[in-house]
């Protein structure tokens, strides 16, 4: 699906997604990544099934109030022990399929919310 992007003063937004990829602005990504309105970072998480508490550590200091966890082609929920450190910092975690995470991220960025998306392709 291709989005019609509304400019948000140079902030990151998803401009497209499809089978095995997302596009942030004009750049295509085909690997697990973390996206904030200001940055795109590689995420070393291997897969949903292999998630550990350590995989969530890089998400603690992004300055986000809301973390959108894109869990691949279908919505899956991580065990609460994996996101305990995020909850302790009062960072809300919303698990959804990857495509829903992209759409929701764009809406929250447009609302000027402090959001991050952690996306798993597998």
C-alpha cells in the first residue's frame, strides 16, 4: 500500500509498506528496525519468537511515551516480562501487525505525539 504523505516538518513517516518491506520517506527497509519521528535505527531483534528483555533495552531511551510493536504479518502479544522495563518507565506498548503499526505511527506523528515503532518482519 502506498500512502499520500503529509509533510510534518521533516519528521519520519511511513510512505509505503508491502510484503517484506516498509518505506520511510523515500528509503526502503527490509529488516527489523526502530523508527522515531527523528531517527531510523537497526533493531537487532531476530524474530518475535526469539524476543528477549534485552531486545527491548534500546527502546527505553528513545524519549517515546508510546511504543508501537509491529509483530509481522499478524498481531501477536509479547510476554509481559519482556516489556516490564518499559512499563516501569511509563512507556505504553501497543502490539499490532506491522502494517497497522505503520499506519498508527503516521497518525501519532501527525498529532505530535512522542511515539516510536519497533518493527519485526519475521
